């Protein structure tokens, strides 16, 4: 895989490191924090899911997981663990490189339409779209790249409901794929931003349609632009 990325990944994948097992992967990441990890679920030693959990416990690094074809439970578990994206085996070299580049690009660039937007506030939630930061009641909320992109997209369309298929296309850029990916990300977002994830007030379900998000509907402190942001 290292040779594959080296040959196919230019530009933007100049420095690569490989690890033969899960323990070596954690040691490599600790010694030299990576910009992104391509993580096989079937790693020997320490399984890929546990490696992902431990990486997440020490901060956020984008993760693209490799899963077996048709193993939906593995994909869902991987996303619930905090993976930003996944590629199913067998995969083409081009697909893997494009997924890696896409996640890296989203990590280092503000979401489309973020320029000039105010910091949004509502019900104790503060979302800086351009800065890609979120806080709840004054405490920073750590989101994966895809979780933030999903939240930012819905906030740019307040009150509009989107189906899982549309979100998969508009946020992930996939014209086909497993829509349970969206379901998992919505559940993880709720666990992180909602006071009560079992009764969501920010990211709500429109039955028979999909999901929508609107800070203006959230009870709590005043909603609007952060005065410090000049909005």
C-alpha cells in the first residue's frame, strides 16, 4: 500500500510511513503525528478498530478505514469509532488516493461558503464555520472532518430537510454508497452537540424526509452572530 500511495498519490502525499501491525502503528503515530491515517481493520497484533479508538483518545487525526467488501457491520463500527471515511476491498488505487486527498483537503480548508460567515450561536452551541471549531457551553467539541462538514452543510441551509441520499452526495461527494454512513454520522454528532441526544433539538429528524439543523430553533442563550466576529 505504501508503494501504491507513493506512485499514485502525488501531489500532497510526499511523506509516508508504514506500520506492519497495530502496535507499530500507534508507536509510529506517537513518534511522528500524522496528517492522516489509512487504517486496515484486519491489522495483526492490535485490531484496526482499537487502533482508531486509541488515536482518537489522544486527539484528532483524520482516518480512512479499509474494510472487507460487504461487511456493513465493520463499516458502521468503524464510523462509530471515529473514522472519517472508508474504502471497501477490493479497491482501485485511484479510489483510495482520491479518498485520501479528499479528506486531507477537507481537513485543511474551510467548508465551501464559509468565507465571511459569522460565528453562529444557539442554545449554548457555538459554531465557527470558517475556523472549523465547535464548542458547547464553553467547552470545545472535537468533531471528525466529516462530522464537521455535515454540521456546516446543514447550518448553511437552516430549516431545510435533506434525505440521506442527498447528504451523501452533497457532503461526501458520493453519487452512490451506503446511506447508513449518514445515519452513523448524525448519531455521533448528536452525541457530541446535543444536551440530550435521545431528544435532539439542534439536529432533528423530519420523518419520511431526512434531517435538518437550525440553531435559531434552539432554546437557550440568544442566537446569532458572535459580536466579536463583527457580524
